């Protein structure tokens, strides 16, 4: 009886669910080995070998293909498009692989859709390239499209001069929160110029100005071709009301008005350089130092106030702290400043030595220099923390200077528990004036602000400084901005990529009109 029970017990253990089924394990190993082999083919860019492995797996029926298998195959197909000898093979098999993937019930992710869109575009089928992107958007979920996912359809339509379809892709991208880059904008500009859509050309020139700044050689040729065309010479715009255009440019931050084409007749194109002070050496016009527009600045100022209020609400301090609104009211009463000083940053500059401390002479030197530079003889506003001001007032050597600043309303004392950054940044943005600080502005507060706006704002408003052997040197903002500019006279100036980084050698396209 005992002997007959022994084999039965062993048989029972073999079929225990705690041990994997041998057939299932073998299948799992085959799937894993196939994936490793496909990855190896991708690294060596061996499309033929990968497709042979795929065909063999399909024929055997023993391997269950996963999303990773299909993704690896689709990537290799799209990566092989650059080889003319493999292009037809890659396109045909890529479509077959994708169709099997979908029919198997496997949802393609963003990487697979991108590969498929590239294959469709290479075939000249922009409609299919766009369809697979729209499908993934419609389904939703974790996998979302990116610029690279949309680009094949957009570029395909533009290349085939299907302008309206290209605009449709752009609208879809905007709805998905995808920002275009130079290649895509340049393609839309080119198809708009080729199909005579002057309003679209105007729009994409401004999109290049906003998103790119200086353009590549390829894009510069597209711009030159437009302005040299017969269609461009036929375009007439809003007239030449210089005051209206100047007011619009001022509202937009200078360097562009955005109201439409100005003037009539043929455009005159020249290539040349711009002087250190911003004079175009081709036409003599002075370029602007482009600032942020009124709406952007207002949103920026409001976001700073919101951050300051939020910070105060989170503080668990028994000591009463004044509202940020008190500073706002103080500025309304006293403010008309041309420069704001980050007092702590200036006073503590290079003071990290034995017996080093807050240097009031450094701060005083910056104050006097800015006063002398001001055409209106205006004092800058100094922001300092209350604790720092109290310490300075207790020092007999500093008291008179600090008291003079206070009596002249050029020193504001920030309250305990507050962040000086909110105050000097708010004041500088509010008055659209200079901000003297070497602070790189990379702290958490700055990360909460719009990156593209903030970088543009800093370039226009931040003044850096150095003290060399006690001598002050201020590094003022550049006298002009290296971006596409549209003047109230109707002229355009387009900076081109400068390889050696030497600004004086940068080529600009200067475009003016005969009338």
C-alpha cells in the first residue's frame, strides 16, 4: 500500500501549480530569445535578418508576439528608410507588421505609431500617417503623441503642397499641446509661400520669431525665396500709419507689430551684418531690444503675487507678517523706478573670506552708478531684508547712508519670513525696468514661472555686475535682440545661425520695400 502511494504522490507534486509548465516555460524562453535577437538586429541595423526571425515565429505558431516584438520590428523598418536599397522592403513589411499587431489586439504605443507614421510618409501617404496619430489621441491613455509622432504627416503634406492638410495637422498638434520647432514651421512657411497664402506666410514668420529667434541656412533660403517671389511683391497691407504701428510694437514689446504687411511694391533683399549698437549696415535701421508683451508681463506679475500669498498662507508663524499687498501699495505710492537692486546679492558679493560680511560700499557704488547713468537722475530702488537693515542701522559707519535711502524712498525693507526674491522680481516686472543681480534665478520659485517667458525677460532686464580691485563694472542688457524683427516701417530683419558665435560676423537678411 505504501509503495503504491509513493509514485502517486510524486505525480501529484509534478502537476503542482507552484511549478511552471514545461511547455509554457519553453514558449516564454522562445519569446524572450526572439526579443533579444530582434534587439541585436536593431543594433546592427540588419532588417533582413529581423524579418526572417519574424516570419519564422509566425510560421511556427509557438511564439506569442508582444508589443515589444512589434515595436522593435517597426523601429527597425523605419530606421532602414534612409537606405534606398531597403526602403521598399521596409515599407511593405512595416505595414504588414503593423496590421498584424493591431489585428492581434495589441494597442500600439507612441513609439510604434511614430515608426508607422514615418513609413507611411515615406510611401507618400500623409493621410495614413496622420490617421494613426489621430487614432492614438482618440483612444487616450498613457501613450500620448509627441512632436516626432506628428512630424511625418505634417512634413509629407507640406512636401506634396497639400497646404490645407498641413494646417489641419498643425491645429491637431496645438489641441494636443505640441509646440512646433524650426523644421516644421519652416515647412509650413514654404508650402504657404508656394501656394500663395500670404497671410499664412506672415503668421509663420512671426512663429519663427517667437519660437526660434535666429534661423538656419535652410530656413533663410525659404524666407528669401518668398520675398523674391512675384506673389510677395503683389501683397499690400495695412498702409503706413507709423504711429499706429509704433504703438502696436510698443504694446508687443518692440521689434514687431503683428498687424500685417506694410507698404507696396517689390521687396529689396540684402545680406549683411549688424553693428554692436544694433544698426543694420545694409539699410541703416536700428534694431530693437525686444521685450515681453503687455499680456505676458501682466500674467507674470500676477503669478508672483499668487506665489507670495500662497507662501504666507502656508507659514505657521506666531509673529505677524505683513501682506504682500502692503508692498504693492507702497510701490503705487512711491514707484517710478528705472532700476531695482537685489541688495543682499550685491552687498554679499565676493565676501566669502575671513572677516568678510555685508559690504555697504559695494551696494552704495551700484546705487550711485545707476543714478549717474539715469537720464532723469532717478535713484534705483533697493530691496533688503529687515534683519539686514537693522544691522546696518546699528553700525555708526553705515547709519547715515541707510537713513538717507529710507527718507528718499529708495530702500524698501522686506519683512521677516518673506523671500526677497518675490519683492525685487515683482518690482522689476511691474515697472518694466532693470534688475541688478547676479542671481541665476534657478530656485524653486523661478521653476514655477513660464520658462520661455522668463528667459526672454531676464535677457532684456537683468544687469550683472563685477568688482575688480574695487572698481565697479555693470553688464547692461544687449542693445538689440538677435531675433526676427518687423519694424513699423514694414521692413524685416532675419538673423541666421552663426557657427563661430561671433555676433559681429552674423549674417542678417535685410528686407525693405521700395515704397
